[in-house]
C-alpha cells in the first residue's frame, strides 16, 4: 500500500478521546486483548485477578478521572476496536531526566491488527505528549510479546534496556523502548478499511 491514496483510507475509523461513557466497553476490549496476548496457556488465578484489578469498569472510571492520564479510542460504526493510554509526566531511570510521558497501554483488537491502527494511536500519543511539553515518549513491552517488539522496532523506538513488571510476586522481563519527540517521524500509511 502506498501512502496517501484515497482508497487506502478508512473513513469509517474514527479517533477520539475516551469519555466516562466508554468505561464498560474499555473493560471488555482491554480484557479481550490482554487475554489474547498474554493468556496463551489458559488462565491462572493471578491473571484473572490482574484483569479484575486493572480492567473493571470502576478501574477505567478511575483512570479516566486522573488529570495526567489521556486515553484515546478508535471507533468504527459505534464499536471500539482499539485504545491507547498515555501517562503524562511519568519518569523511568532508564529514560533519564528529560520531561517524559509513558505509553502505558496500546491495545488493538485482533481483527484490526496490521491495518495501521496501532500506528495511528502511537502518532496521536506522540502528538499529545509533545503538545503537553514532553520531550520523550517511552513504554515497556514483555520480552515474549513478539508482535509488540516488532511493532516498536519498526516505529524506530530505541531499546534502552530491560525492566521487570511485577504482579503478586511474579516478575516478567520487559524491554524498555523510548523515542525523542523532537525527531522527525518517517512517512507512513493510512489505516486500512476492513
Ligand atoms: C502491537 C500492536 C499494538 C500493533 O498494532 P497494529 O495495529 O497491529 O500495528 P500497525 O498495523 O499499525 O503496524 C505498523 C507496522 O508495525 C509493524 N508490525 C505490526 N505488527 C507486527 C507484527 N506482528 N510483526 C511484525 N511487524 C509488525 C509492521 O511493519 C506494520 O506495518 P505493515 O503491516 O504495513 O508492514 C497490536 O499488535 C496489539 O494490540 N497487540 C496486542 C496488545 C499488545 O501487545 N500491545 C502492546 C504492548 S502494551
């Protein structure tokens, strides 16, 4: 697909900030994408508790009320198909002292992956962070998440090292990626219609 051809565009995909009314849908969408990605050998009790803790409707309402959190959703015909969650002002020792924001989640529903939706949300997260005065966007991805590692490498994020994510005394190694928001963005394609 070449960039910018009118028939490459997906006018039915809309990008907008999430509102409190989206909380129940975010609950279902986040749970589905999380389990598709990480529950590849069935579901353990700890994983079920993690879903309940982070992805309940009340948890999303709490996230949406935090002033430093920005959640964007991609919508198609009244259905949410993807979302991103940005944490403004979040620092990490591997990132240094520059004012930074963390992309804490980027979730695209499986039927909509590989159509440019992740890239669309990443572009928006970078634009929001930049407009709020942050110089760096960083994120972490689990070492076993080959899709995410390939995606961020393709987006020219730099790997700065490893960091552990802990839940209920279990540790999961993540790679930390970062990008300077002053670097020009390479040309890219528009999202593809389904
Ligand atoms: C990782 C994720 C966000 C990527 O979103 P996406 O919408 O599929 O990505 P895009 O279509 O915008 O991809 C842009 C480019 O990144 C690269 N890319 C994306 N997925 C890839 C994969 N599975 N393997 C190799 N390259 C990939 C490709 O170069 C792609 O362009 P191309 O398909 O035209 O060659 C998506 O797969 C996802 O939501 N996964 C489940 C949740 C998750 O792991 N989130 C990230 C960790 S929080």
